[in-house]
C-alpha cells in the first residue's frame, strides 16, 4: 500500500511538473526521505498505540481520513482547473 498506485502517480505528477533538472533531482531525493519517514512512523506505531489507547486511535484515524479527503479534493480541483479550459474551448 505504501508504494501503490497513489504514490507512483504522485511521483510521476511531480516529475512532470518539475522544471529544470535541479527540481527533478529534488523530487528524486524526496523518495528515499519519504520511505525513511514512513519506516519511522510504522516502527513507532506499536509504542504509540499503547500510549494513546483506543480513543486516541479513533481520533488519529478520523484526522487522517480528513487529511486524505482534503488531498483528494485538491487533486480534483487541480484536474478540473487544467481540463475545463480545454473542454470549454471545444
């Protein structure tokens, strides 16, 4: 799930938006940083779960769902902003 279609399409989209090679190198270097951050978060999961308990887990789950929904809406807005001028021009 971590390296699924969403992650791959995000990297492809960012590489497409990157201009000069310096920006493309930054995107390329961001991948191992994201992998390391994901590893650290997954390793900290069990100790964090014992500290927060069941109610803390529910709060974090709802917050992550909200963040995911906001990102999805932003993707839709970006796609519509790019596609609508072409659609309306026909």
